[in-house]
């Protein structure tokens, strides 16, 4: 990564580099089947899309602006040893259709995530109920079930407890200035995406037959016609629309947003459409504004979207308006307005990101320890009180960086970067 390249939450995964080189060889099968190599394999369990994490009872919960290990390590991933599965952990890593006579199908419940420092990392889905429904999917689970399932797994230390926690809460609780914490978040997001895709690709789109995990979970293959399925990525354009002359930007609201939250416009790409065309079309559809120059900013993996689309890739742009009368499509947005630089700077100052981080950290501690050592969280800052000043998404979202870059640097500086 270059010095000027922006690293977003869920990006910068440290175990993906070199992943394809490992998959192109016979190294993974031999690693999984060789008893002397099994200690090199680490497995991350996920249940209902929630990674297993560990929290300590001794460390204090600190704001992300604080220095030191307490601020950096609110949580960490609770990796498990492969040899414990099927023995101490009553969960098989091989499906019922696999057998020792068919080595390529052994360990087909594991999904390869990557490697670092001679350790190979995998993810596994922990089923919360024994029987899937008629469509082959398993229903969601409640907190009591999650706690019971988490109790099967080992904690990294005696001072820690483990729990299954949703990736959005992990994102909100992570210290975004700490590289190790953000690396673990990116791994958690990658694992959620891969396992989520496997659940959505159970059947072949060509012939309707069941599909099987293939190439250590990097593909699925049809059991009948041999059609190969690849992990899904849903690209989304997200843009900050700028009026350079009046020094203001369009921010919009959706009905699902928390109270007084405003953000950038965004929308999914259409097949056969360029990124720039998607920016122009979505802006025209949502607010009736025509655009001139479009400037690329950065991109961000976003594995915390709807469960049916867990693999979003947010591609961020600055877009300069050539028309200025807003006509809101209320099927898409609740509202959209021009906001001046002074207003946006005030939104950034007033947004209570640190308390939101502390609240998410408390939720994780409560998930791990229940009511033994921590007070139950009362909800997010936005849920506790109606804010008097509008707010924008936190620093974990690309929308924040688009808005803050413009607010702090100005439109002329953005143009000079093209």
C-alpha cells in the first residue's frame, strides 16, 4: 500500500496476499491431511454470519482516541485448532457426503481465508439448528442459542470469554487507528462474505442441482453439470455531489437511517454499465441532478450490508453538479438537500463517534460475559437520544471520508488531484 493510499475498514486484509499461489498448488490438501502439519491450521467459527471473538474481563473499555493496549484490543478473533473439531468440539469439518475414500472432499466444510507466517487460516459455519428448511437454508438464531454454541469453543486465555458477535458491532467497536485491530476486522469481514456466499450458492443456476464446495471453498461446482460458481461481489457507487460555486454538497436520508443521519448518494451498478455511468444515472434518478466532472476517491469492501447481499464493494467518487434543483425520488430517498461547508463541518464536530465506539465495545463485553462483570448496554447513542444536530456516518464508512475530505480540503483541491 502506498503512503497516500487510503485504507478503509474491512480493507487491508493481511492474509489474502499469496492466497492464489497457495491454491494453485497441492499445498493445502497436504497441509490438511498431514498430521505433522495440522498445528499450522487455525479455524474461525462463524454462526449466522457472526464471527467468534474473545474479550477480556480485565481490560478497561477506552475510546478510540486513547493510546495503549486497552484502546486497541477491545476484542480479538477466537481462532480454534483444527484437531479440536470432532473431538473436544462436537462439530465435523467434513460433510456427510464425504468419506476417507474421496480425499478431495475431506474438510469440505472449511473455507480457506489465507496464510501468514506459515499459518493457514480457515473459516467454518456453525449451524445453529440441525435441520435446514425446505429451501435448504437454516433460520436465524437468538442470543441464547448463540451463547450456548459459543460455549463449545476455547478461549485464547483464562481471562477471556468468547461469543458470536455481528460484524457491524465489531466494526463500530474497533479502534480505527490501530493496525492490528483493523486487520482482524478485515479478516472477519472476509470470512463472513465467503460463508455468506456459500449459503446463497447451494444450487446450480444452470441445471438446478446441488453444488459442492471446491478448491478449499474458493469455488462451488455443480454436482451434475460441473458448472463452476465463483464468489459474488456486488459493486456499489457512492458519490458526494458538489456545487463548486456555492461551496455545498448534497446529502440524502433514507427511512432506515437512524435519527438525523445524512449521507452520500449511492446505488448499485447495472450490468454493462461503467462506474462513471452508474454515478451519473444514480444521481439523476435519486435527486434529478446532472453531473460534469467525476473524480475517483477510493473503494471499500462492505460485508455488513443486507444478508442477501453481503459482498458489496463501495466505489467512492466526488461528482460535480451542472444543474442544481433537487427533485427527490421518494421511492429511493426520504429527503435530500444541499448542505454548506460550514454546516457539514459542524456535523462532523458534533457526531459522537467515540461514545458510539464505547457502546459497541460494551455490547461485545456483555455478549461474552453476560451480566457477570459488565452492565448491559442501553443501545447506541442515536437510539438513546434524538440528536439536536444532524450527523454523518462514522470513520469506519467510506461516506465519512468522502464528506470529511471535501469539508476539510475544498473542491479546488479535489480537482487538482485528477
